[in-house]
C-alpha cells in the first residue's frame, strides 16, 4: 500500500451550499470558441435575452459586426425581409418558438434595430446604404431540457478566503493541511446549448414571390401575407408512435401560445454583475448553516460509487453477501484469538 506521504492533503476548505431556489443557467455557445466571448469589450454584448419558461425556449440576440466579413447585399436582402416580415411586425417568432408557423404568434421575436442618428452608413466596401435596412443582429436559440430522474446535478463552485500560494507553503510547520477559506457550491438549474437561428431565411421565405397578379391596386399597398394552408394531421395509435406525435404537436402549440419574457443582459465586467455574483454565488451567513452529517460509512460509500466487489475466495459472493462472509470470517478469527 502506498504511503500517504506520496499524496499529502495540502489544504482544506469548508463546503457551503447556497440557496437552491435561485435559478442559475449555464449557457453554452456551440459554434463559438471560449477565447471569443460575447461581451462589451469585443463589441458583441447581447442586446436581449428572451425566455418562454413554460416550454423552456431561450433566445439571445447578438450584434453582428457589419464592418468585418459582412456581405452588404445579403445584409440588405435579409434586413428588408425582416423589416417586412409579418411575424416580426406582429411581435411573433419563427421555428419552434412560433410552433413552426408564421401565423398569429405570441409576443417576442427578433427585430432589426435601426440607427436613427444617421441616414446613411458607409461600409468598408464603400457602399452607402440605409442603416435601418441592414440586418444587425443574429439570434441564437436553444431549449432548457426538463430534468429527469437520474440526470447529473451540476454545481458552480466559488472560493472565498485565502490566497493562491505555492502548494508546499500550504502545509503547516507540523505537516498538517491549512484551512484556506470556504468553497461555495451553487446548483445549476439547467445547461442551455445555443445555436444559430435562421430567422432571416424564414422571413425571406415569407416574402411574396415575383410575378404575382397585379390587376388590383390594393395588392401593391397591402403588406404581404403568407398563403394560408390547411394541414391535415392524423394521429394514429400509441403502438405506432401516435402518442409521441400527439405530444409533440401539443408542445408546439404551447410554444406558439406562450409569451416571451424579456430580460436585460448585464455584461460580466460591470459592477452590477459583480454585485450579483457576490450575493447569489456565495452564502452571506455561513455561521447560520446547519452542519451536514453523513448517513453512511466509508465502506458503504465506496460500494455505492464503485462496481460490485467480488471475494476472490468465493467468486459467487458479491456486494452485500461478500461483506457478510467477511464479517463472519473476522468474528471467527476474533473468537479463536480469545480462546488462545
């Protein structure tokens, strides 16, 4: 058996659990490297965060840098489509958020923001365009997965107290570990993976096609409306997946009807963000917390987290039976020593 000196404990921390009633979400950007965060410093601080708590939909609007790798013609094309979009104009949404339809939708949806302070803008390619016609935001979206039994529980860890030192200096003069502060653990409500949402393509598909009838004057003045089509959905029996289809249709309906809740995005480097971090990621009164006591011993803990143990002498005995056999052997050995 290896000596404990080969792997010494150099520091100890008190572990504190913070309020579990506070919602904490970890957002993952699937196509964005961690070295390029969306923040104020890089000029890409998210403008809006939208949520539909009932169905778990999440969308974030990210500013697009129109001065680097930006195709102006396409920006104008998609921007005009978003401006004329019936869904965006009526406060709706596309994709799952709109129930895969462009009809009368719930509040929310991405909008193109215009810059009223200037009438034209000169981009790097020297084109002069109306800035209100450019698409300036990209929507990233995802869905909060409802928790299920057996899912892992993720925690956010925050250290408070103590300073970062050389590991050797963390041992006291007697070789015992030093107590360096508290480790605060905060449960994560959900991990949300965001991917690009192609709302601009949906808006372009919603535009009327060229070559339509022009014999009415009202056709030129009236906003374009999508062609209404009746969809006949037949739900079969549960044995062939009909129940799952019916559940999906019900979910899409609830996604369409639920209204967006809009939240302001606070940049990570602001004072307000640090204030929130200090108050919601750390327990403010650690002395008032009750002391947790374990209900299992070390052996039971190892059994719970490890594969079943097998007694080499009795391969047929595993787990609880093996421990009972070992216990009988120890008792027999103890009795024989007492008699001797």
